[in-house]
């Protein structure tokens, strides 16, 4: 049976009433009062919480701070990828800790989180641009994860995030390139082969930059005409890490749909200096301090974007282009050409569900419904035609048969 007691002591400040109790797990807790009524009310509250199986951590005055709870949450998430953990750490260090890192997590309410979200929205990014709702949502999810951890471990009696209106991700249409723009961008890199091929590869297969960087010779299967995505390269606080793709669905085979790309990949593989080593990296890296490319150096996706891709995009009149937008380009071309339907594209793009693919790319779904209209119109026309009169036995029509049937029934 749940219980709590009051110990009475005489001190220089007067009579002290110390409420003592032991939670379901852990050591004894206590809290002192100098008013007997307050102590008794507090004791009764403790007993109610214990009888209902609730945590009393928030009542002890010794509950963990938000930062201590966040540290415990991250420690319990060691199974996650390093890049994910880095994202958690940055979101907490930059946005959450300055606001309420030292506050007891049990004292934080929904109103505090609402005020914090307003501050995150108002704070511009490092480049001075306004923060997007998608960015705010990502930061909020990390904070919500901390509160979920605290609630699951009985550090708080209620998760205040339940009462918070979650930010909504931006719904702006994805940017994509035309075939002419892809070729123009690739042309800017012809002086640094095979990076021109790499750009076309990204736009015509839809792979993420980390997946492109992790490709090996063995991953290009020209017999089947597909790219086998088996690894991913990510940049973390510990440097580049080669690991499994983003999700289980990301392990996939992506078709090579363009004849020109198929041909050029064949030529490239035959000329690759490590073509006999199936584990060799597909793309060369830059020699440190030079623009020279070497297959003895690992491809650096972050350096490629900053020092090669971005300047080439600017020269091609495509300011602000991100490599990820080549992925959108592939999706758009695949749908416009009807090479893939929405379900096939969802699998090739490694989306968690068909609904995500439909939400992002529904606006580029083929709009030519002439064949559908012809089939539907033919059905309506045949269904609406006046039916021929039904001739029954002896030349009677359906109406006269009805009269005869009625007569027979009366007889």
C-alpha cells in the first residue's frame, strides 16, 4: 500500500515538517515545509499519485533538468545512426538548451513550448534567411522526443507536447530541371570528367548524394540494366561513415531508363582504372589542395557540392540548385515519360509509402486522359442506348406477357 510520512523537527527557523516517501522504484524522496497544513496536503497528494501508479519525481524537487533528460535520451538512442544523433545534438544545443536546458523538466508546460517555438521561428538562419516550417518541425520533433522519453521513464506525469500544435512541413512544389538544363549543367563539368557523367547519373537515376558517393564497381549491373543501392555515405561529427542506406526500403535496385546513360556507363566502366576490383569506388575524389581527380582518393560528396557542383550550377544559370533536386528531376521525367507509374517510382525513390510520392509529385502526373475518355464515353453511350423490344413466345411483347402472367396468377 502506498504511504508517505511526516517527520517533525525543531530548527532555528521553527518547526520543520518533512514529507518522506519512497517511489515505486528508487530511493526515498523528501520535501520540507514549515507549515503543517501544507505538509499534510502535500503528503496526501503524494499518496494519491502513488496509489494511481504515477511518477512522483516531479514532486520531489529533485527532478532532472531538461538537458539531463536529453542526455539520457541520446544515450538510450545509441543504436541510431551517427548522423541522426548529430542532428539531435545540434538541435538541442542550438535551440533547446539556451531556452530551458537548466529548467526542471517537470516544470515545463505546453505554454513554455509554444513560446519556444515562436522564438525558433523568429530566429533567422546563419545565412540570414527566414527559417522554414520544415526546419522548425525537425527541431520540435527532437524536443518532443525528449519529453516522450521523460514520460516513458516516469520523470513527468504528463507530456506537455500533447497540448502543443505541431508545426506543419512546407508544401512548396519540389524544384526540378528540364532535360536541357541537366545537359547544360553537365556541360559545365566536361573539363572535370567523370563529374559531368555523375551529374547526369544523379538526374537520371534519382539516387541521393550519399548513395551516389557510396557506389562501387559491383553496384552497376549493366546485364540487368540497374543500379544496386546497398550502401550510403554520410558526413558525421566523426567524419565520413559508410553504412547501410537510410531505411530498409532504401536497399533497392534502380532501373537505368536512359539509353544514353546506359551506354556512357558501359564506356566509363571499361575505362575505369580499377574495373577488375568490384569493391573499388565508382567515382574519383579530388587530390587535397588541387583540382586534380584521382581514383586513389575517396569521393567527398560535401566537397563536391561546395567546390564543384555549386559553382557549375551558377555558371549554368541555375543559382541555388541542390544536388537533391536532381532526384526530383528524375521523378518528374519518369512520370512525364510514363516510364514508371507512381507505385514503381515510390519504390525506385525509396519513399516510406506511396502517399509520400503522390503528395510530392502528383502535380506532374500525366494529364492526357484521351484514351480514358474514349473508353468511358463508349461505355456511357452503350449503356444509354434505347434497348430493342424483347420478343417473347408467340410474338408477345414483354408488356403483354406481364398482362398474361397477371391473368394466370388470378386464375
